[in-house]
C-alpha cells in the first residue's frame, strides 16, 4: 500500500486555509445572503436542531467560553436571527431560539450543507465513506485527547 502521508498533510493544510478564508469571507455567503463566520454557523445549527436551547448547554456543546459565545449571540440577535428569552426554570439563565428569519436561514444552511455532502460523497463507494468517517473520527479523537477538549 502506498504511503500518502505528505499528500494528506498537504490537503489538511489546504483544508485549514480554506476554512480560515471562509471564516473571514462568510460561509455559504452566496446562498445565505448573510455573512456568517464559523462560530455563527455552528451556533445557528445547534439552535436550529434543538429548537429552544439554554446558553449553558451551548457553552458545553460548542466547547467555547461564555464571553466568546455571548459576543457571537449578540451579533446574531442584532441580525434578527436569534432571540433571547429568560429561562423560566432558572431566572439567571437565558434560552435562545430562532426568529422566523433565523429559521429560514437555518433551512438554507441545512440545504447548502446537504448539497456539499452530496458533492463530496457522490462518486465514492460505501467502503470509502467508512474510511473517510474513520479518518475524520481519528482527527477529532486526536484533538480531543491532545488538547484536552472535552
């Protein structure tokens, strides 16, 4: 079996570069019509998938600190994508939900990601999909263990 270590390392670097560029320019900006960075996209996905969600839950799931998340939330609230409500169970907490325009944006994001996955997976076999999944899982495992990300 050939050793593709250099090529894989090169393509991972290219992926990081593309991720950084998209973070600056906005993810799916032609389709979403709003410039969103990676943190905003991930936050939008979480709230869209869960419906209403507590701020503390998002901090755990997204593995970020409260200040970073609060800044991201403020921007999405100012864009009328998210709405904040007091947590009735815990008066100190906040619950986040999508606005109607946030729901439209979430639906557009899900569709763009579906198209992206369709493109990526369209010409590979089920065994190649399994290999890709294992590769990505190993990257996540490495970063979780190496950098103590829980």
